[in-house]
């Protein structure tokens, strides 16, 4: 696997094993550890996939107008291209983002179109990349940083926690830092270790950061535009296993950061989720519907700011809630959501808020990751435990 | 393609095994001995006006350090990390910059920020407990004091890079902006220092790093910090020019730093200057230096005090007499008296309104922050937490709203810093 053109143009739930192996190839390219990843057994259906059913088509959108099927990677690329075109202060920087177009090809063609200085191949130094972005933003530019993988953003954590998150506050609003930090995150791609972390809890626990995680192609475009336009720093978590999912998509209105959306209405129980777990929840809801249970599914889209209003309305409508995410459960985002929902909706609840999350272990190796990831079965089993017998 | 693209583009020109151009390290290497001016023939060639100005500012700077240390002992400052003994570095760092340049200080560099023209009360706001940064970094073109060591070095590179991008794209932007980052000897062991130099070298950013090697990182001596030949040699591995200077020789520091800044400004690439100096006081007002260094060592360095060395030179060459010394000393005492008065005035002013705690976390507070702000506001209105909002009339929380008299006496006679931070220097 050496470039994106060998990635099959479609991915469907039935082809999930192939899609997983393909994404793993991209991961392995960076990790230099192809063995095993590309040849691993199929993960169970449901661990991979995309929202909105099984239709398929070409990925081939190019321009930023006209509705056609578009991959998530392409939508992100279009968002960056449009932002670079519209605002000369926008600068993309990161490892391999220039000539190569990024290991996931999200920055494909940008250096050629806008110049190497607008889409800068940086030295391999994440703290430096983010630290340089801080200085650029202090001078009034709008940097968009790519962290190559979730776990490789950790070297930049001091810059993030001590400066990016705090600069506006410590200067009494005089120095905002409009930096977007793009992080491909999460597992399900058959990646070797350090390529599948879900690091959102670190970020949401750091006041001063916005934390956004889209799950659909349209949101990838819209929310990335919103993140770049924001005068606050935004950690933009891209669910890498959905990178090659595709949708009918027209770049259009930019949704506000901080609004969740109910993807599916239902009256039995409410699944609250985000990012890579959205397709799994939708599949679980499909499966439940086949048995006569109507599950609502809320896609948070933004973890900070958190949309209490939409979440609580959706929970009150059913009286039962399950939070689903890939990251380890202990001290995770699901714990915060369960607490918030309980504080606000206690008298509407017929059962405790339950969670389906990754186990409290380091992310497992490729052959075992399907045991760790929230699955349709685990979600449905958890829904079944919501004290229906009363 | 612009020059900016070219500087970032791969330069594979050699045979297959060479991986790009190799550079001769010789021009990057520091001199074996630190550059000195005082006590050498070069001293006679220094502009007498510059020497007098350096002397005046060094004396005021020393007094600033003493006064702030006293204020910390009295409890008016939460803590004070003095740069006593390092005044030549602090003053020169501010003097070599243009108004459009940027300074990136570390936590010890309050004197350099004051010398750049920021009012002392605003510089000390961090230590007065009132706010994290008491000045407007964009007006003063001075970053907030950075406590996470060496992180500011990366910011300096990024800002210098951005200024060059802006200048290329926007005819109205400031031209030839240079960023000067101040780092300690201990800070050079941090990863961010290494990454800053890596980026500076690759981007050929107009940035200068001044490492004040005062021999210690809190208690840890340089010998435990690095095995490098000198800290200036660290530059070479990154393709950055290294310079070594006697940090207690004010005209030498001024000359080497000026040269470095102009080198960077002219597009010749970044420079790392190591200034060898000594921290005569303890690490901070809360530190006991006798636990890790001998009094004899301190006394030996006192003989190389940057203030007395410059004074001796000026007296020996007939450029300063008792009257001159008395004039500068009086100015320093007046400066210290104003600092005391401003702190006393600050003691009359209530602490900032706690409701402001939520104001600048984001451009717009989130609904969660609005809820928390409302909860605190309700407690304040019900006075549930005592007289939170009318406290205190002393201690580090106190601050005056206005202090028209508080302009930086240490700033240059001619405006050298951003608007609003002008000097009223007599
Ligand atoms: C990243 C980080 N680690 C540790 C500290 C705690 N600390 C504050 S000052 C200091 C010593 C710094 O030594 P040096 O860089 O030589 O500067 P100096 O204090 O001598 O001016 C330490 C360890 C810190 N502020 N930041
Ligand atoms: Mg030191």
C-alpha cells in the first residue's frame, strides 16, 4: 500500500473487512509494520461501516459545488481547500501534509495549489508543530495543524494544555488562538499499536479547548469550516475508520459548533454517541427496529461545547439512555454524559444511564480489537438491561 | 514559488547517498572564548552614549530586582524570581529590539519586559496574583511570561515565520520583524528548545535565542544538565549560528545580541547566543540557595557583577564620576519609591470581580460556563462566601486600576516598545 489510489472507492458494511484492511494499510505505511495488519481476519460486521444504509457509489467529487457521492477524506480536503482559498491567513502544517498529501490524503493537492508555505511539510516534531502554530496565531494567522495519528499528538500535549487552551484566558481575551488541530482518531482499522487511540477525554478535560468530532461526510466539511473560522482553538477529531465512507454531499451551510443532532427518532431508548461509533449505533437501531424496538440515536458532533439541551430532550422523550463510545470507559466522556443526564433528567429516567465503551485497557492488537469495540450485540444487550421488567 | 516555498522545499542535489546538501559547520561554531568588551581594546570603540545608557539602565534594573524581592518578602508579591546579576542580559535583550520586533520572555525575565517599556506593575501582575498577564502582548509586542520552560522558544519561531509570511503577502504588514526568545540554561534540556531550534533552522526563521546560562536550574548545576561543550554549541546541530558571550559584560552582550538580531533580520538565519552569567540571588524569594551552592562561589561571582564592572570601566576611562553615580543612584531610588507607592496604591483597590473568571475561557462562554458563572454570581449576591468581592486591601490580590505614573522608567528614552507602554524616563 503506497498510495491512496489503491484504496477501493466504496466501502459498505458488507465489505467492512476489506475496508478495514485497507485503512490498516495506510496505518501500516506510517508505522512501518505492515505484517499482520493487511491480512488480519475480518472484523465482525458492525464494527465498521457508515451511517445511512447500504447504498454505494463513486467517491468522485472534486469541486466544491454540485451534489455527488463524496468520501469523508474528500470532504475534509474540500473544506481545507475552500478555507485556504477564502482566507489568506489560513495555513496548513504538519508531517507529510505537503508533497504526499498526508498519510490519509486529507491534504492531497493543497501544496501544489497554494504553495508549499501554505501547506507546510514540517519537521517530525509535534510539540514544535503546535508551538510554531501558537506563534503564528499570536501574529494573527489561522493555522490548521495535522497530527498524523491520535497517539502521536501526545508530544504536543504541553503546548496544548499550557498554551493553546490557556492563552486567551491568561491574556484576558487579548490573544485568542484560532488554531485547528486535526487528529485522525480511533480504532477499527486493524492498525498496530499506537494507531488506534481514542484520546478525546484528555482534550475535553482541558478548559479552553473546543472538541469536535464529526461522524458524517457533510459534518466533516461543515464542522471543519466552522473549526477553522472559530476564534477559539478546536481539537478536531476525525474518525479514521470512516475516512472512506461516502455520502451524497453538497458543501453547504456551516453548522454551528456545539449542536448535537438526533439522527434517528425512537421511543424506546436513546443511544448517545459520536464519531466512529455513530454507524454502529445506527446499525444497532436498525437491528432493534427489526424486532419492534424503536431506538433514538443522538450524534453529539461536538463534545465541547456540550449540547445538554438536545441530549436531555432526546433522553426525556424515551426515559432510557445508553452512551456509546470507543474510548475506555473509566473517567471517559460517557461518564460525564451519564452524570449530566442523571442530574438533569432524573425524574424522567426509568433506568440508570448505562454505557457501552472500550474496556479499561490499552487499545488491543488488531486480532482482538473487535472484542474491545462497541458492537451491535453489546449495544443491544445493554439496551436490554435498561430495567424493562418494571 | 516564493522564497518561502524555496526555503521549505526539499533540496536533493547531491549523489544518491548524500540526502541533500551538507553544510560546513565552521561558520556556525561559537568562538572558543566568550566575547568580551570590557577590559579589552574594543571598549574604547564603544559609543560613550551607549555605555552611559547601559549603565543607567543596569543600575535601575538592579534596583528593580531588589525592590521586587523586598515586596515579595513583605507579601505584596506571591513570589519573585530575581534576575540579580543578570541585568546586562535583561537590559540588552530589550535594547536591541525594534518596536516592531517581539520578545518571548521566560518567567525570570520581568526586568527585560520592564526594560521593553511595560509598566512594572503590569509586568508583576502575575506575581501580584491579580491576573496571569498584566499587559497586552500585542501592544507591547511581548509574549506573556512563560513558566513552562522553553515552550516560548517554539512560539518565537512561529511568530517570526508568520511575520515573514505576512510581510510577503501584505504590503501594509510590518517588515523585517525579528523574535527574540529568552531561555535559561536548564531550559535548553527541554524538548521544546530542541524542536524550536529544529524549526528555526529548517525555516531559516528570523529568530534569536538568548540563553542566559546562570549556572543553575533551581539547584541543579550545569554539569548535571548537559555534556555539551557549551550551550552555544547546541546551535550547530540544527544549522543555527552559535555565539558565546560574557553575559556580565554589558557592552559585549549588547554588541553580540545586536549583531545576532541584525543577522536574523537580514535573512541570514537564526542565532543562538549563550550568555555566561550568574544568578546572585536565590532561585526565587522562596528558595534557600545555601542548600546547593557555597557562599564562596557567590562571592567570586560578585567580583564580576555586571553593574560594578561597567561602573569601574566608566570611572577608569573618565566617563563617570561620583556626581554621575549619585545622579543615577537617585533616579534608581525614585524608581523604587514609585514601585512601592504603586503597590501601596494597589492595596487600596479591590481584587478583580470573580465573575470575570468565566469571561475569557472562550470567545463566547459555553452554556456550562454560563451556568457556573450564574451559580457563583448568586453566591456572591447572597454573600454566601463572605465578602469575596470586596477583598482584599493588601496582599497579592491587590491592584490599582490606573497607574499613570507607572510607565517603565527602564524603557528607552526614545519610544522602543508598543504604543501605550511608552517611557516617562527622566
Ligand atoms: C516544563 C517545566 N518543568 C519544570 C518547571 C519548574 N521549574 C521552574 S524554574 C526551573 C529551573 C529553570 O532553570 P533555567 O532554565 O536554568 O532558568 P533559571 O531559573 O536559571 O532562570 C524549574 C525546574 C517548569 N517551570 N517548567
Ligand atoms: Mg539557570
